[in-house]
């Protein structure tokens, strides 16, 4: 399924973003799976609130991380999570 800048990503209702204080890391918690998030993944996912379109998420991250390849990496990352069914 192609994504567009108008897509407003949000975590699927069965997926929760949580911080594990013991490991000091963020996790995606699903009914039968836990995914440990690395790098800036949780910063990206915290912006996926169903209010911001993909273009606004990319723009905000480009401001936060000047010089980072967010214009290509963020849509690719979110697209993979959408394919997994973790984002809608």
C-alpha cells in the first residue's frame, strides 16, 4: 500500500508505545509480541498521533535533526510498520 504525505499515521489499537524503565528503552507492546525500539524510532512514533500527516512528521523531524535523511528514512520506516500492521 503506497503512502502519501497526506497519510496520518497512528498506532494500531492493539499496539502500545511504552517506556521500560528497567531497560531504559522504549517498546512497542502488542498482544503476542514486544519490539525494542532503537535510535530515534520512538521519537518518530510519538509523532504518529493520527493528527499529523506524514509530511508534517517529516518536517518536524527535519527541524529536530538537521542534516539527517528524514525525508527518505522516515516514510520508509513508517511504511514498513504499516505493512506489519502496527500502524494504520
